[in-house]
């Protein structure tokens, strides 16, 4: 096992291994559970958290001294396409079934990334995700650890894009 | 492999995962499948099924759930002589060694790490069947 990362001297958002762990988690989860090949885009940093999409799964990432939030954000066409592939259900509106699917996907992706990161020396714990819905850009989350945000876009075969966002306090 | 009339209980707080597991079980020919959304709901169902003399014959549970976690449900089942021999698979995003060891120590039959596909679940069920039904000596 590798030595524990020096987190006091390094913002985890700039740790390439953290980015790779989440990218791999997304690719593996979508490929295995939804038979969907996704292509990651170029990651970028936003100074302030702005949630993208119309529905998002969110989970707190706590590994002292790190406190952060992981989100996976979808527009309707993206999440509807994924859920159709994953469970064979066709959705046209955001509802409790869609929210549930987003929650489970958040759980799986965070779990996969967490395992990789903890093998590298981080100490993230598992947490139960929550799901938020609304209009893109109009979200205000007061209790998350939401400062500078790492954003990674993913392209779906149907031409739509979804995002993961990692904000660290 | 387990007979097609085997009675399953699938426990997960996310309906999506219950649907996925149920879909895989149906594809494998198992249609006697009931669901619970956490351990707290599952435990009385297990006891009720015992009382009505139609016990569950296979439990597939998530680990990370509100109310009562899958590992606690596993321990409760293994701690009761009437349910300790029911095959019990944990399906979970927890794939670190410490969790696998904790589950093994608690007596889990096998362990499926999310994300998984139907081939993985089928393979694990075959292993569990072999474990619970060792070949008889000639």
C-alpha cells in the first residue's frame, strides 16, 4: 500500500489520483450497471460551487482533515437514458423512481472511488447519499462544504453530458 | 444451483438496486422474491415467514442502509438458530478488506461488490449453493 498522502500540504482537488478514482468509478459503474460507455471530458476548477443539471446525487466526503462534498449532476435526457439502460424503465419526468436511481448511482460511484482512494492512504468513510432536484444554477446548499469545485464532464453516447463535482472545504 | 421455487428476500434502501437484483433473479428463473428497504423492515419479515412456516431460503442485502445496516441484519440472522443457516449475500459498495473481513467473521455466505453484473451475481450464488450443499461422500 502507498504511503498516506500529505493532505495538509496538498489540496486534494489537485491530486490526480483523486480525479482518476472518480473518473474510473463513473466509467466502471455506468459500463457495468447500465451497459453505457461514457467518455470523460477535461476536468476544470470553478471558484464557487454552482450545481449543474436538473437532478443531482450528493454525498458528504469526510476524511479528517478533509471535508468535502461529491455530487453527480444530470439533465433529464442524460439520466433518462442511463436509467433506461440500467433497469429498462422509460422516464419522461423527474419523479421518485428517477431520484432513487440517482441516489443508488451516487452510492456506487462514491463507493468505488472511496475504495481506490483509501487504498492510496485516504480515509474516507461511506455515507448515505441524498438527492436534490431543481433548475440548473439555481441551487443554494448551505450546509455542504462548498468552496472551490472540481468539475468533470462526461459525454454519453446519446450526445448528452453529465457532470461530477467535488468541492472541498 | 438453488431450485427455481427458492424464496428470496432482497434488502436495499434504494428501490433501483432492488429492481436490478430482482431482474437478475427473474432472468435466472427465480420469481419468488420479496423486498425490504432496510434491516429493520427485513427482520420482522424474516421472523413472520418463519412463524408461517414459509421461511426465506436466501437473503440478499445491501450493507449501507439507514435504520438497520446489512451487517447488523446478518448478525441477527446468524445469532438465531432458526435463521443461521439461511444463505446470506451482502451486496455493497464497501469493498475494503476490513469490511470483507467483518462480513466473513459475521458468517456471510458471500459478498458482491457494486457495481456488478448478472454474471457476477449468478457466479456468487453458485458458490453459495456449493458451500451450503457440499457433495456427499460416496
